[in-house]
C-alpha cells in the first residue's frame, strides 16, 4: 500500500473518531474538538463535512490522532505477524479485565446475599412483632378492582 493510500485510510479513521466524539453523550462540540486538536472549530466542522484535511502533514495528523485518543499502530496497516501480536496483546488485556469483572461480580453477589439475609431477618422480626397479620390492599376483605362486591 503506497503512502497516499495509507494517509487516506488513516485520515478516514481520524474522521470516524471525531464523528464518534460528536455523537457520544454528552456531545463534544466543534469548539471542544478544535481545542483538543489545536485548530479552530471551523476547521473541525469542515473536516467533518468532508472538506479540507487533504493537505494535512503526517506529523500534524499524528498529533491530532493522539489528541483524540487514537493509537496510530491500530490504524496503519501492519504485517500479519504484527497484527497477530497486537491482537494477542489486546486479548490478554481483555482477559485481565474479565477476571477483574468476575471478581467484582462475585463481590457484588456476596453483598447482595448479605443484604438479602439481613432483609429477610428484618422481615421475620417485623412479622413476629405484628402478630403475623397479613397486610396489603386485600388484607381487610377488600376485593381487587373490577371484581363485583356482594
């Protein structure tokens, strides 16, 4: 792939990132994007409308990408072994994050069970203190809505 094609591909990815930032909640403004990249809000608006950018130098584009949190290695075409190494690294990161999430889930389940046990104990205490009288809308012979009374 020649340098011009690489530049076009990288620029498209940069624009996709800007669009994603514009579409997130809360929306990032043109002015905020411009501040991030060190350009005016008019420039970022033009970029997103498909105008301009073709004369951007590669060092400037790298600076813009870094400013919006992009990793250039994830965008520039790589050899198969480089792609596999990047994927293996990302897989390892995801697996570590998964372990953290599973641990957090187990902890949350323990806390839920502890609160549930306390709540059930509290309910038993309240029932015992109230003489186990039923409560709720139908406790005193009331009938559900729509049901005829005698």
